C-alpha cells in the first residue's frame, strides 16, 4: 500500500468522478463508504474493501479496458497478485514460479523485451 500522495488507483477514481461530473461525496455514497474513507483509499492510507471493485463496476459503466486497469491498480495498491496455478499446465506453472522468483533481478531492457514478447511483438 502506498503511503504518500495520490495513488494510481486514486487517479483512476478521480477520473471516473470527473467523467461523471461528480464530487467525492457522490462517489462515496454510491460505493457505500464515507468520504474520508474514499479519500484515504485514493491517498494510499486505507485498505480497499473486498467488494470495492465489484461495487465500482456495478455503479459505473466502465469499458473492459478501464476495468482491467482498475483491477491492476488495486493489485498494485494491495502489494500482491494472485495466480491460480491449478488452472495452468505444468510448464506454465514452472514459468510463473520462475518469473515470480526472478522478476526483481530483471533490468529495464529485459523487462521491455518480455513485455514486447507477451504483447505479440516477437521481432528481435
């Protein structure tokens, strides 16, 4: 969890409010949380309720792309990412575990190369 300034999730929530011509109290009421709790989430000072994304998606008509970015921001905010290994084959499981163990050792060039490959850019 971030402890200083507006988080990436906070920026996304503020954009949703602006796009819907709302203020913090409007969003907080719709999400059934207090304004101070919403502000604390935006600033990385409070944990996100388990049903937060579900309520947000139910209340606001967001594109699948925006929903995915919100979920990514929530995962980053919480400091963890869960992968269901039981839904992967053995090679995928091994790769997932290797990546998790080694990611902190990758430099920017290696990360960009992996990102390009995963996005379908296999050119050398």
